[in-house]
């Protein structure tokens, strides 16, 4: 019984740790997108900033980060 509880606790810990890592990646990509646009001198309007902050899809955030490097304005980089 003690072994089972220990296993469950370890499993929950690993799940929480993995979720924390994923959230960290998401937040990092969100911040990177906004930073890239700002570094390029492109004003990031509130709606775009909020759309980026609301997105939790890592693949989509990666696509947006790549587009942020080339898009002439922030509205175009989030077009799907």
C-alpha cells in the first residue's frame, strides 16, 4: 500500500512538472513574439497582444514567431 501511494505521488509530481514545463514554453514563445515585433519597430496593438497571450498552442505560437520575423504589420502575422 505504501508503494502504491508513493507511486501515485511521484506520478502526480511528474505530471505537474511536465505541465509546468509546457506552460513555461508557452509563456516564453508568447513573450518572444511580442519582443520580435517590438524589436522590429512594429507597434503591437492591444488586440494582437491579447490574442498572442490567449494562445496555448505551441505549434501555432511557433508559426506566429516565424511570421513575426517577416510580417510587415502585426495583423498579418496571426492570420491562420
